[in-house]
C-alpha cells in the first residue's frame, strides 16, 4: 500500500490527495489585527478576540516604510528581552527571578516568530541594558526596593509599545502595507500587556504564574 510521504497515512488506489501535515498558514483578524499561525481555527474565529480571520497572503516586506515598522518592532522586543533578563538577574525574590526569566524567553520566542513571519534576520540581544532605561521609556519611577515595581515597569513598557504602534498606524495611509503592519504589531503588544497584567495579578494573590 502506498503511503503519503508527509503524514504516512495510506493512500487508496490512484486517488488524488492533498496532504496537510505540517502545513502552517497565516491568518489576520479583521477586528484586532492579530496575526495567528496555524492550519485552521475553530469557526474561523480569532483565538484572541473571536473576530473573523482572513488568510494573510503577503510576500516579503521590501518597501522602506514597511521595513521601518518591522525594525521598530525588533527594537522594542530587544529592549523588552534585555529588561526581563536584567530584572531576572537583579531580583532578590526567587519567584520573580524565575518569572522574569520566563518573560525573557517569551520575548525571544516572539522575536523568532516575527523573524519567520516577516522574513527578517533575528537580531542579537544586547548585554548592557540597564533597567533604568526601561523605566524611563515606560514613564515609571524605578524603585529597587519594591519587587512589584518591576511588574509595573514591564506592563507600562508594553503599554507604551501598544500606543506607539497604534499612533504610527493611524498616521500611515489607508490601505498601505505599513498601516496593516502597525495594526498587527499593536495587537502583538496588546497581547503582551494582557499576559503581564494576568501574571501580576496572580503574583500579588500568591498564585503560581501561568507561563
């Protein structure tokens, strides 16, 4: 019996077949702009806001303004990754140290996703990032003696990114590639805000994190 070379399921006779094993498609939500990867989603709905998904068919980003949007996204992700790494190493609270280590890994995985999605080389994270820099960017006073302040900086950092991408998207021409990109990137950061806010609430309540 002949088997499919991808999924190894049996093929009956001379039937024509299409194998979907390991096929990953990109979808963008009409409501929130979030891009999701996968072959299919329940009822064709966005897993984040339940909006309608449409298949995202877009080649490599090669125009200057589109590349500027992707570059800004990586700069913010690199800053977030460096902040979480430094917060993990400087925190005296073992639970926070582990949690911010997971946040750093989350940012790394997100950069890998963006690199694959937008066909961009993965940049190298910096090693000399100072937490004070993140606090200034986030607009939050740094209080080293207050572990919860790390959470507040992290949440404000992600909220600032949402605001930046949202504002840039509004300034871009209607129907342009960069407008779509900024909407997608704002949705990514909005998801990060939700994750951080949930983790902060669980940490304050003495519950284990979900990451």
